C-alpha cells in the first residue's frame, strides 16, 4: 500500500533499520569469510 510520507518516529526508525540491516549483512559475510 502506498502511504503518505509523514515525519513520524516510526518512519525514522524504519529508515535507520535499512542501512543497519545492510551493515549487519556485510558483517555476517566478513565473519563467514574469516577463518
């Protein structure tokens, strides 16, 4: 569903979780690569 963008804490939290998840994924890859 397309919802109007509103300056809400939940919106900021979701925006912060996206890059955090990417960093976590990269960290998991690095941990898997290291012996």
